[in-house]
C-alpha cells in the first residue's frame, strides 16, 4: 500500500533541510511523496531544487512579496485547495517560516495530521526572532508528530504539555545536508569557477562571511551591522569580507548603500548551496543572524558571532566558539576585531560531534514517520 506523504516547502532554508528526507522518502515503494512548493522565496528556492535535484510535484500560485497577512492569506487559499484535492496521509512541514505555519494551519483545518521537523526550538521571546518564534510555537501546537533536533528542544515540547510519545529526537537535517555537500566538495576538490564572484577571492587572505536578512533587523539593525562591517573592512585591509545579499529590496538597499564602496567587501547575489558551503569551509569567521548558519558554523568549527539579541539554538553558545552580539555596531566590531587578531578569542570550539546532529537525522525521521503511518493504519510495513 502506497501512502501519500506531502512535504510543503517555501523557502531556501526549508528546501536545504528537507532535501535529505525528501530523497529518502522518494526511494520508498510504500510512500508516494508529494513535494509541494509554495513559492514564498521562489528565485532563491530554485537554486536548491536544482542542486539537490528535488522531485517537485506541485507549485502553488502565491504572489511574491507583500505583507505577511496577504502572503499568509494567499498561501492558505492555495494550500486549502491543494491539500483537499490530494488528501495526504501526512503533511510534513519544517521550521518557522510563513509556509510552515500556513501549511500546518491549512492541514489542521482539513483534519490532516502534520509532522513538524525542527520542532521545539525556543528563544523565550515572542518578538525575537520575529515572526519566526510564534510561527514555530503555533506549528508545534497544530502538529501530530514533533521531530525535535536536540534534547533541549524535546524538553521544551514536554514542558509545554505535548505527549512524549509523539516526540522524536533526531538531530537536525541541516547537518545531513551540510556533510553531504562538504563530502562532495572535498572528494571532487571543487572550486568556484570563473563565472562565480567567489573566484576573485585570494586564497592567501582571510575570509569573513556575513549574512543578515531577518525582519527584526530591518532598518537600524541592518544599518548597524553594515557600519560595523565597514569599520572592520577599513581596519583589516588584509581580510576579505563576503556578504551574500538577500533579494529583499530593503536588505539590498541598505547593504549596497553602506558597503558598496569598500574594495575588500565582496557583495554577491544569494549563493547556491554548494558555493555557500565552500565559502563557510574557507571562512576564518562567520557573522550571521541566520538560524541555519548558526548550526552549520558550529558543525564546521568556525568562530561565530550571532547578530541577534536571542537565539533558539542555545547549543551554539555552549560550544564556546560562538557569541550573541546583537546589532550594536560597537559590540560586533569589538568581538570580530578580537577574533581576527586571535582565532580563539571566544574560546576554542568544542571538539567532537556537532551538538546539532551526526548526519543521520533524515534516517531517524523517516523511521519515525513510517512507524507512525503503519501503526495508524494497522497494516504491515513493506
């Protein structure tokens, strides 16, 4: 018996983290995988679809851009029609995006069970990260199955009253995707070619990777980040600062306006995952407000400055090689300057396996989902 399992993906990070599981489920004869793309971040999402060769089966007609209420409403309308027509045995969502929340609510309204991957992460502040903290909480409240990446995430779910039998600690699939890509880069001795802006980087110079795009940092926060980077670039002329710029017009205008004139600041379009992993591997330090890059930086053992006031991934801070610096330009500059002078300024990164996983998260999620489906239907597994 083949069971329809629908995965709903709307953003680039979701696609990266869902890819390892999508490939595992697509190979099963007892599961009919449906991969639905909402198009929340269509252009950047296509890079991941291509590089991971994801088996997309449906693309929704959701207008790009606009305010969150409009985006959520349009997404709900499209998902309602799609899920009602396909009637999946399980809807799989990921993380804390508008797509994750909208798909969870649409499925709930249709009385379809939801599996939430990366469940249980909490910053403790409803407004940071915004709106992601509440999206994740609401998805957890709507889900039937909770795939928690860490023991701390599991404990958060239990403290909120969710049944332990419906929670599985799996590790984070971002580690699966990262290790998969790193192994290919290493084995193929892959380098960016002449068409890539990264080919202009000098292998003899240090590289600092910067990413910043979160909504709560739009405005003064992002400007402060850029001014701290500008000060670092002026002080460290022997270092290259690489800033892949999000396609959001607010982000592009701020970053190019503040940093466009510095010779050792390389502003690029969003990088595909192969180029991004290569860049992280070759960076001496990473400055980010991204959740996923926090996990990737720690897994690669890179000094990490988290440009947010809170993080729902506290394991990064326990690792010693990471620090919360917010968006205060003085704090960013002082911490980054110290690391550039001494790589162990934050303390040595912990040795051993990543606290975020061992590269087997997708396998554990697959096993938990299949076991749940078999138990629910009372039929033998194939």
